[in-house]
């Protein structure tokens, strides 16, 4: 198992690098890199310390110090490090020549070749796979990069910063020189070389700088890059208007590649993307794809300030760039689309990904205190929970003070490697508030629970809310379990009259609709209340907490019908549905309930809701009709979970919704149908109409498979968008029979040359909740389009099965665990990052019932005990199996 790196052990680098001149001579198997490093001792470091440069699978060709070869014994070199024992205690220049094989680099870290395109991925520690270097984020330098390649193989040569020179080298080769004037850490370095198509536009910043925006894709796919290109321009304009941040180079390049471990990477001026998050057309991309492209384009662009101009001092501060930038991209998407609908989507993601992470063996604080492998900390906790902390900070301080704090942070820390403390200090200065207690959100793992009770005193005309917060006691590798301290929790709230309408109420402790819970227990008294109200708590999901509030069914129905907060209207429907699901799962309810009286009030309320509002806001209506997911239901049990019982409970409620609401749902489908020949648009309103039509199809098919199959087949035949086509196929995928298999076969054949569409086809089949799915997945692994070498294919098929198909991953015979473990071990030697992320599917293994638990543990141990395991997979396996403290 890899050694532990601790935040408490941080110390500055003994040496700094001011300037980096790189010369890359690209070759498929023998790329030569010459790095000229201008170094100097760090006044904050240890005087006279040896210079130890990081490496990873490097071949050293030559080294020179101040232009002269190093003497005998002056250095020690291995594929993983280069040590200069007695560096000069003055500025000096080190020239290092290395060689790498991009075509053999299946880890997709450092410099590699993807479908004939040279590209790089250097975060977190990939630059050391290119040359020996001080590969840490607090060592920042100015880079000039010369790239040379065969013109026929790589007519396009891109680097960080601005282009400064290009020309021919002999008869067949050419070069380009790029210079980035902004100091940056090595993880933001990037080069690209290959045959690429290009679409471009121009943007004028608020400072008057003319910027060329270019998106580079596989030749022939330029028409699918227009939406991404437009999203860049909209992101630039939004960041100027919202945060006052302008772009600072002459060109902004985006490149899409087909083999990429992540979603995208924010390299300075040269963002490299998984092509899944760039390419889009109505025939190949769903509405969700368009929304994701828009959000991820924005996210990577926003990193130009929150991550690049201001980077993180060390990897423990990862949330400082990622959580903050997720908050920024969420705000952008909320402004570009529907804020309430987008907020609900954010919370669904948080509950589906981060809450289970907080409850399992991989739990860690937003800013961890220790890690074994940093690649395994690019988690929902760092990203999504990190974003929620920033959002709470804005709620506490108000939008104007928050903006002043952001301005101070960017201006004070520009060009530096910052910490969470630097970030919070900017807001403390602007607000005059002590944020010491608020900082606990960064230090304590686990999801808080807030228990709330309300009481009405008719004689005093007062209404009292009592709050009690608690946080699980969690031990990590960095520290033993300790009693957690109370958190600062903003509670956005209001009171609703039983018959509807807001209740005018006064309380000294509520400001701008927000009560701040800062202690373990607190009470809130409202005066002048004529009759008992219904409290609407945590409006807009004002804090990432679990809420225990014993409202009656009628009170929740009141909120669903009358609350002015859209999030809490949706939440009321979710809570009512969750109560039914848990009850049925515990009782072992049959797949198709005879009447389901416990859900009658909910379906009646939904009928009224659909009659009154569905057509005015279809996107919101589609969310209200969507049941909590199986993993979310499982979280309410905490132990002895039976995934099959949960699936049956959820299926039975889908059937009841379809039966009780069927006529209304069919009428909505007709009312929302797009007229033949209508132009396609991925905008939020059009996407919302499609979302509700397809939610209706899903529920109708659950209730009446024969009728639903006919509707789905007709939609599959006539659909003009991938959204409708895939939704029809999804409905069919849950109805066993010849119609399903024929439809799946036709779809696969129709899109056999479209890898990104086949990914959807793989994923749909991997998520079928039937006993035969495991063998279906094994069969699809032999499909000509599937490859373990491509992360998108692995995620679409294997991760969809392991992470999104609970009944089959948690098969009682353990075969689902065995398949996942088998793929993890097969991947580990080729791409340990992807293998480790796949292994996180076991995060919930301790929650399932005994027989499954034993089989999951056996599979995990088989992985953990495999010889030659990578640090990435060893870390996940070790933490997953660690004894509960």
C-alpha cells in the first residue's frame, strides 16, 4: 500500500523554478523532451538541501548543469526520481533530456497518443511522466514550449499561452512555439499535436482584448462543435458580468480527444476535453448531453481564474479550485437555464453520489488531512460538497458581500498558490465576521443531520421551531474518531398557511429569510401567528444536510401544493414518495400493488398538480414525477439493505403512478408533442417539454407494458432527436421480450459507427434490472466497439452496471461483485485511475445484508491481495476494507 502524505507535514519546496523552456520532438514511440529549467534556492526552504526531482517511467538521455555535464556521483537517477546532491546555492540552469513512448502510455497520464493525436494530461502528477521536475502545485514558472512533429501526422501543434513562432524543419517536419506569460504549476502544462478539424469565433473582453476562440475536433465532426464554441463565448461573458473576471490571453483553445480519464482539463489557454463533452448534434446527443457540455465547458473556462491565476498550494487544497469552480459553473447553468430546476438537479446529484460517499469507508473531509493516492480524491465530496460550502458562504454573507470577498480573494491571491485559509480570510475581511467555526465544514467528514420539531401556542400566538444538529463520528487515516464540533448551518425558511399563502411572521433570529444554526441545539420563536402554520425549511437546499422533520402527510401535501419555494415543493413530493418506498421495501410488498392506499394521497395531489401546472413548467413537472433513486432509498436503511426489495418497492410505485395518472400523462404527451418539421433547439424550455413527455412514457409503460411498448416503438420510429429516441429505447429496455431485443439490435446497428451513441446503448443495457444482465454485459464486452483501453467504453458498460444497477451488482450469488473485481484487475496494469474509480462501486458493501456482504468482502479482498497492485487501486481497496473504528 502507498505511503501516507499528510497536510501537517507540508513544507515549501527547497528550490523554485522561474522559467521552463521545453522542446518536444514528437514521435509515436520515441518522443524526445529537452527541458531547460531556471532554478534558484527557495529562501523559505532548507539551505543546501539536495534537489530531488520527480519522475515516473522516464528514460534519461542527458543532463547538464549550467551548460556543463554533471560529474561522477553528482546525481542519482531512477525512472522515478533524479537527485542532484549539491546544487549551487545561487540561480542555476539545469538541462534535462528524456525520452517517452506516447503510444504505449495506456495510463493516459503525461504525454500519450489517442487515435493518432498527441495530447497530455498532467493533473495531478502527470508532468513527471514527461520530464524530471518539481511536480507540485506551489512551484510556478513561466513556460515557453517548442513542439516539433511530422507535418503529415500532426499538422496542428498547440501549446499553452499564445503562439509566437512557427516554421518548417527540413522537408517533412514543422514546429510551433507557444509562450504563456502567466506563471503556472506543472499540472497545467499541455501540448496537442495531430490532424484536427477546427471551428472558431472571436470575442472582445470587457478590457478590449480581442480573443480568438477555437474548438478542435476529429476531422469531419466540425459541425458537432458549434454548441461548445458558443458555450465558451457565453461563459466568458457571464464571468465578466458576474465576477468581473476577463480572459487574459489572445487565444483560447479547446481540443476534444476520444481517450481521456476525466471529463476535461483546464490547462492554461489549452483546455483538453473528453470528446463526450464537446461533440453534439440532435441526432447523436441528448438534452442531458447538451446541458453537460454547456456546464463542463463553463467549468473549465472558469478555472482560468479559480484554479489557474489562483491555484492551490498543495493537493489538500483541491476543493479550493474544484469546489469553488463547481459553484461557479452551477451558477452559470442556473442563469442560462431554469434556476429551480437546475438546483433540484444539483441536489439529486449530491444525494446520489456524495451522501453515500460520506456514509461509507471512503468518507473524507472536503479538505482531507491525509492521502495515499491523490488521484482518488477527485471525489463528489471535494467537488459537489465543496460547492455547497461556497454556496452556504454566500447565503450567510449575502450576495454583495460575497462578491466583494471574491474580488478580494482574486486580487490578493492572483499569481499565487493559495489555501482554504486565504480564501476564507478574504471574506472575513470584507464581512467583518469571524469564520473560524464555518471553516469546520472543510475539516469534518460526514453528512450532518438536523432534527426539527415545531409547536404552536394558540394562547400566546407563537410558533416555536426547535433544531438539533448531529454529525457522525468518523475515523480517517489522518486522525482517530473524535467528537465533531457543531457546524454553522444556514437554514433558509418560511411559514405556509394550511390553506396556502405565506404567513407573515416575526423572529429576531431570522434575517432575510435565513436562520443560522451555530450550536448543537437552538430554538426559534415566531410571534403574531394566528394559527398553526406549516414550516418550509432549508429552502433551496440551503445546507447539505439530512433533515428529520416529522410533518404529517397533510402538511407535506400543503407544501407540495402551496409553498412558494420550488425546491421544497419538489422535496415534499420526494419525501412522501420515500415514505411509501421505505414502507413497501420493509414489508416486502409485491411487485404490482392491488391498490396501494398509502400512496393514494400523493397520486391525488400529483393529479391536481399536473392539471394545474404541468404545461406551464414541464421540466419541473418531470422532476416532481421522478421517484427517489434506489441508492437514495438504501441510504435510509443504513444496514441490512436488500436491493431487490427496494427495486420491487420502487417498481410498484411506478406502476401505481402510471395507473392512477395514466390518462393525464397520455394527454400531456399529446399536448407537448412537437409539430412535424419543428426546428430543433437544446434550450431549457424545449428540453423540459421532452423531459415531461418521456417521464410520462416511462410511467405509462410501467403500468401497462403492452400499451407502453406500442407507444415506445412508435416514438423510436418517428423521433427526430436522440433524447426522444433514447427515452423510447429506455422504456422498452424494461419490458422483456422480442420487441425489446429487436429494438436494441436495430439501434446498435444504426449507430455502429458512432462511439458516443454506442456508449448510451451499452449503458442502457448494463442497467437492466434482470438476472440475465450480467451475461448480457459479458457479451457486450466482446462487442467490436468495446475496449477496456477506452475510459468512455468502460464507464458506459462496466461502471453503469456496477454503480447504477444495484440489484445486479449486488446479486445474492456475488457474480456482480466478481465481474467488477475481474475488470478492475484487468484494468489496473493499463489504466489504474479508471480501475480505482470503478472499484469505488464497493463503497456501500457494508450496508447490504449478510450473504451479499460476505461475497462483496471476498471480491474486495481478492483485489486487495493481487500482486503488483497499483497505488491507486491499492488505496481504494485498503480503505474499503479497513476495520470500522
